[in-house]
């Protein structure tokens, strides 16, 4: 066994290895906190001064990480957030967990990965393990990150080690979190993979090794493409149910009684979050370069992205039933986070619904107990207080996010009309309720 490998493995086993997490968002901060709580010294590097100042003050801005945990680690000196990359050179393990958005043409934007890799390259030394966690297209680690790092003259697998391990964060999930979610790992070399495995076993119960970094990158894209396509399927079935005069929620409940060969997915107002609406396009983009058209991905994306417009059309139909036009009507959106019980609004379909309704002349307010304000156009829009008066003054209340704190019976009792996109009012019998895919109203979308 090479001396460089042996020394780094020993430092990891003894928890003497210093860690640098690049990117302290929804992926990076939970990692930094878990390793810090295991006794590792964790340096956090982020280009956002606001985020770093928040964390240095012992406050968390991530749903699944409490401020108490952050404050404890900062006070103990086990978590040191900074806007300076200087600590990279002093770190034994560097985790890159930066955003990977799409540009306007839905092509991958890997600029944050490249910027982070440049920072690592400028501080690279013998005896370091670098792990990319950012979701990206198959081949990124091997084709982009590796060549940049080897420009230093250091050799991967001998002087430094490089691996990819896809993040599997599910914000708000109380059952599965970092520690009990198996970690998939692929390395440039076998030694790279085994070092990364030994490192993650400090905070993760199970490890699954794959043959390469490219295979590990593909795993993440398969996981989220699977979800995107199946959500697209059930969204289209919801549209079909409307045409057929059927209730999609009844159909799903009945189908779910089958103990084999079926897994329930649920329709909604559209896809949100940083993963499911975006990740499949990384795969689609990669395949276009190989002259292959990813049909399922493109069709699912088309259906899912049309759901906000469908919601607006259904609300228009509901208001028309009661001799009211959407233009000039007061609409209250309940929930703007992309899923229940979190504060993340990234890619939230609620924002599309809000924009489309305002474009059609509606007077739109929102309430979200987890999102006190959103950036809206050239200013900010604040969450309105949820009161009996607010509900009664709204011509239609639209349930976009079914937060657990909402009392939906009370909401229905005090509303004129309710359009429910999440089946949150299940079991509440009231003629003022209409639901997405309930077959009660026609739509002009199809």
C-alpha cells in the first residue's frame, strides 16, 4: 500500500482528517454538520457572505439543520464557515457541493463546479481526497474535474484521490436522512473509491460502490428521471380523468391496493426543487451529443411544466361557474414552498401559478408559514396573515403546498371557493371544494 494512501486512510480512521466543504447549501451544510458532530474539524467555504455570516452567528438557513446544531459546532470550533478558499490547502478531504442549474436553453451550467475545481486546483497538494457531490451529467468528474486537477502535475490515484458520490438529500423527510440513506460512490481508481467509502462510513450506515465516477453520476440521474417520468405519467392521467369525468385521487387509492407491480405517485401543480425538474435534462443534454433523443424525459418535462397553466385554467373555470372572471378576482395561494413543511421555493410551481394569474389580471396574495417573503419581480412579496377575514375576502383559495400546520377544515369553512391541487382536503365534504383531476370541471389545456 502506498504511503500517501496509508497516511490519509489513517487520518480518516482516527478522525484527524481536516475537511473542507465547498458550498454550504442544502447538500453541503448537512454534510458539514454530520462530520463536525463526529469530531472532524470542518472548514466551510461559500462565496455568499450573507450565508457565511448567518452560519458564523450560529444560525441555520437550511430546513433539515437546526440552528442549535450549527451554533454548537461553531462554538466548539468544529465548523468554521468562510468566504476564503485558503483552508482548502490545509484540508485532507474536500467535498464539492455547489449548485448545478440549467441555463435558459435547458443546457447544463457547470460553471460553479469549474469555479470550485479551480479553487481546489490552486490549493491542491499531495495526500488529499476530493469528492464531487453536485448532480451533473455522466462524465463530468472524469472529463472536467480530473484534467484540471492533473494540470498541477500531481497524479490521481497516486498523489491525490478523486471520487463522485451523488447527494441524496430529501428536504423535510423525517424517515430518511443522510445517516440512514445508503451512499453510492464511484472513484477514478479503486483506491479513490475505497478511501471515499472509508470517509463516508464515519457518518453513513451503508456504502454501495460502483465501477466508475461516470456510473455514480448516472445513478443520480436515473433516480430523479424515474421520479420525473412517473410524476409526468400521473399528471397526464389526472388530465385524462378530467376529460373522462373521473376522480384521479379515487383511482390512485384503488390502484394502491394492489400489493405488487404498482407504486403510487401523485399529481400536483408542477415540479419544484433543485433536483427533479432539472436533473433529467442533464442526461437529455448529454445524449443529444450522441445523436440520441431522450423521449421519455422530454415528454415528462413537457407535461410537468404545463401543470401550472392547467391549475390556472381550472381556477378560471371554477370562478366562471360562480359568474366571476379571473381578472379582478382576489386569489389566495396557500403555500409557495415546492413541497410540504419546508421553506425552499426553488423551481416552485407556485411561483409560475402566481405569475400566470397576475398576467391574467387576478389580484394574488399568498400565505406560507415557512416562507415569510419571496423575491418578486423588482421587489419582494410578503406572506399575508392567514385569518378568517383573509379567507373570506378571497374569491378563491388555491392550495398549492399542503403544509402540515394548515387546518384545512377551518380553511374550507371560511372560504368562498377552494381549489385543491394536493388532495389536502381529503375527507372534507363541501360543495365549495374542487380538486386537481377530480373530473368536475372541463379544461381547455387538452
